[in-house]
C-alpha cells in the first residue's frame, strides 16, 4: 500500500486504495458483530446465499451435460431435482429474509441501497426461474411458455424476449440472468459490509452516546456483521 | 423532495461486540442447504411429464386437430387473430392510451394459413391430388376461400359444441377411431377437405412436427410455430386442466404433479382470479402493469411514507431483537 500522501498516478493503485478505504479487510471479513445481532432471522440472509451456491453448482453440472441429459439418465434427473429444490429453498429463505429486513426497517441509517439491491435481486430472480421452467423441454415448459407469452406480449416484452424460443430462453437462464443475480447479490453483500447491520429501534430514540473511553477498542472498529 | 428521505436517526454502534465467524457460518449454511436439497430430491424427485407433439395431438384428438387447422387456414384461430408480435391481424391489448404490444410491432411474423397449413402441405411428395387442391386454394379469390372455410368449419363447430354439451356428435362428422381418419360432409368447401385430409395424415405421421421447425438454417431452437399451433388446439389445455394448470386454477405458477411450482408468482396469478381483471379483454396488460407498479413500490419502500414507517409502529422488531431489549437495550 502506498504511504505517500500524494495521489498515485497509477489507476491500479487508485482502485486498490479506494477499495481498501471503503472496505478494509477487517470490515469485509469481520470476526465480531454487535450483540444485538442475536436472532434466527439473521440466518435467512446467509441461507439465501447458500441456496444460490447450490443452485449455481447444480445448474453448472446440468450445463456440463447439456439440456437434454436429465431426461434420460437417473443421475441427470437427480441433479435436476437438486437444482429445482434449491430454487424453491432460495425463494423461501429469501422471502423470509426480506420480511425480516422489512420489519427491522433495515434501510435506516443510509442503508437504502442495501434494501434496493436486495429487492431488485428478488425481482430479477423471478424471470431467472421462469426461463428455467420454460427451458425444461417437457410438458411444463410447453404449457408455461404458451401461457407466459400473453403477459409478456401484452407489454411489448415479447418483441425481444420470446418465451417459446428455447434457444433464447436457455441463454438467458444459464448466463445472462444468473450474471445479473450474482452481480446484484455481490453488490448487496458489499453494501451490507460497508454499512453494517442495522441497529435496533431503541437506539434511534436516544441522544448520541459518548464514545467509549478507549475509543471503541479493536472490536468496535468493525462496523457490524451478519447479513 | 425531503419527504422522500426517511429520518436518519440510527446511531453508530458503540456497544459490545461478540465473536463471529463469518466464513464458518457461510460454510455451515451451504452444507445445510445442500443437505436439505438432496433430502428433498431423494424424497420427492422433480416432475418431467413428456412434452406433447403435433403427431400425438392429431392421433388422440383428430377432430380437434382438424378444427384448429381449419381455423389457422381461414384466419380465425387465436394465433391468426393475435396481433403483435406475430401479425397485424389484431391490435393487441391496451390499458387506457398505453398500447405497448402494438408499439413494439411484429417481431416474429407468422401467417398461420401459409406457415401452419399450406407450406407444410407443399412438402408432401407424390400426391398430385393434394398439390392440385393446394394450388386451387391459393388461386381462389379471398372471398371464395372465406366461403369454403366457413362451409367446412360449420360441421366442425357443431361437433365441438356437441362434445362440450356431452351430446351425440352430428352425423356430418365421422371419426374412424381405429385409423384416426376424420370424414366431414361439407358441401361448398372446395379443396379444403382434400387439404385437411392431407394435413391430418402428415401430422399423424409426425411430418408436421418437423415441418413447422424447418427454417433457413439447419440447426433450430425456436419452437414458436409448433407451440402456437398446439396452443390453438385442445390437447395442451386438456392436459393442463388435468394437472390444475389452467388460468382459473392459478395457472402457470403451478407445476405438473404436486410440486410447489413457481409459488413466488402467487400475487401475479391472484389478479387473474378476481374482478375487474378476470373478465377484462385486456387482463394481461392490466395485470402486468399492476405487478410492475407493485414491484417498483417494493423496491422503493425506503422512500414511501407510511409503508416505510409501519415497522416502527408495529413492534415485530421487539421479537427480532428480544435479547437486546431484555438486556435493557444498552448500546454499551
């Protein structure tokens, strides 16, 4: 890390310094969290990430063998089942996570972008799942695509997003939309680490507290943890 | 714009910290979710009902196939009258002055008479009678074609009506259940009976499935034409009804079998079950607009007075942070 007070002309150095300034390592990967982070509701944030990991892993295995593999092999069908159930778990834990964050009013204290990236992730996850359902190459895919087309066509989306075009839907499902979801989740996590976990309401009603005598101590340097 | 800003009254945490292992927590979460997904997969598997084909449709419901094909030929089917993005035969749905379906235009052009009937029939070899019928149909004036189509469609409509009302079928339509052949007595239908016999035969042999996928290039991934043709018929809907997938059965949020399907679409599917949406000819655009607005509101909750203040008023947070409040809510 550069110790000179003058600003480096290197773009690389500037990006590194800005990154470390925004998220120093102890803030990015904290080993302590405020004592108020003590509820089962906090589990659902990390469970959402864990579900996404299982979705991407099982989906990658299905991608390795191609879209028809799971129809004619037991192993393929098993991984398709894991993929489907991890999607169901993903939506379940994400919805609980969102409700939890709503009742915490987790956008307080300048955390609006944390809420927005989380909410947009949910909204983008819906077409990500839909493109999977219409890429299944079975009766569900036939029925769902011929039904979904009417809603999409009615708002003009069907002009460039054709749910009855398997090739286009498969591309969206295995690349474009997962990229968007992973990008949003990454931004969401970095924002959570930057701002820390929203504190309880009681703190709001109190006057600003005097800093602890030791200036907060080593642990207090962390801005909170959990998701 | 100050009303958009919620009161920023959180204080930086000056209280105690407890040990926390983020990487360990994430690893345990991945292990637990993986285990859960595997257990659910072993116990319940996943649905995989075979897709329908046009060959299957034409063999199982030959009269329904001929009825749909006749509507494609005379331009009265759902796809033929759909409008954008498939053709200009309808304006599509609208909400007030908003006509996005029309504005975005025809991006996947489909002429149902040519694409679903005439062009596939032209690929049938060694059948001069059939090719003469196709040539005669194409050479006839539009008014004559329309009269032929109406004459041929009439007994088929009577057959469909009798089927719906569980009455005996009219004698003008006979079905040989052993061969799947359909005979329709329709005077004044011109070459259409010959064309429909040829198309039914092509479909039952499996040739129409391939014909509708044929395009300029060898490789093909676009199933728009066969899917739209099948959706105009009754086989997909019949299977869907048996699997509780119709629109008034909460539609595509369900899945075949007893699987949860896309349960997250419950709010989208809800609007289709209630008035005024349910009876509206513009139900799709209205539901999409409502869901678009609700999604936007969901994203913008931190800026919506009232909605953003509810968590402060309804003390569910006391359950979430009960340990914190039990210990006096101290920040030290």
